[in-house]
C-alpha cells in the first residue's frame, strides 16, 4: 500500500557546510597526534557520558551499557588513583 510519501533522493538531503564539517570532525593530524591508551579512552568516554547526563550516574551507566554499581566502582578506582597515599 502506497501512502504517497517517499524517501528523499540523495541530492535532496541537505549536506553540512564546510564550517559545520570542520567543527564536527577532528582533523586527521589531530587524530594522528592523539593515540591515547585504552584506559584514557575509557575515562574520556565515561566523562562524556556523565556530562551528557548532567552527572546522573544511573543514566550514564545505562548509556554506557554497564550497571550503575560497575560505574561507581570505576569512578572509585579513579578517585583512589588520584589521591596520593599518605607517607607511613
């Protein structure tokens, strides 16, 4: 059954301007210069999820596809790494 609507043709889909593309995609040189470790990428990804959810850990965990308790353990581990151990 035809409802009278059709998908737009390729030439009818608006293309981003050069300035939009430049803002949306990092340059190849920036990507080549930045080879973070998996740990750093994980931290960045979690930080981005928390920013996106305005700090809501439950929603961030859902977004990341992990349990909230797992996210809390990861964050606690990161906090422990940042705190210097007291001299004994």
